[in-house]
C-alpha cells in the first residue's frame, strides 16, 4: 500500500484503469482485485472515488482486504 501512497494521483489512476481493464478482459487473475482494493483505498484517502468492478464484493473478502490494508499502512 505504501507503494501506491507514494504515487502521484495521475499514475495511481492509470494503475487503476490498467488493472480494471485487464480484469475485465480476463487477462489478470481474480487476486488482482486485492490490488485494485488497495488502489481504491489510497484514492479514497485522497478524496477520489473509484468504481469497484461489479463482482468485486463476490471476489474479495472485505475483512481480508481490510486486514491486508492494515499490514501496509
């Protein structure tokens, strides 16, 4: 998460777009949803709201994501 916190906002949003697009295409695994969750969390801290994929809640265990975020804050 520290990696994403250090990125300028435009690059953070580019990472988000690239990961989201590759998940949609099926190029990346479902595990990348957790990376997307980290990006969404950092963006939220910056006051930016990003859309989660429609199946985000089905793939990501919210408690696991919260614990994962805590590890890297």
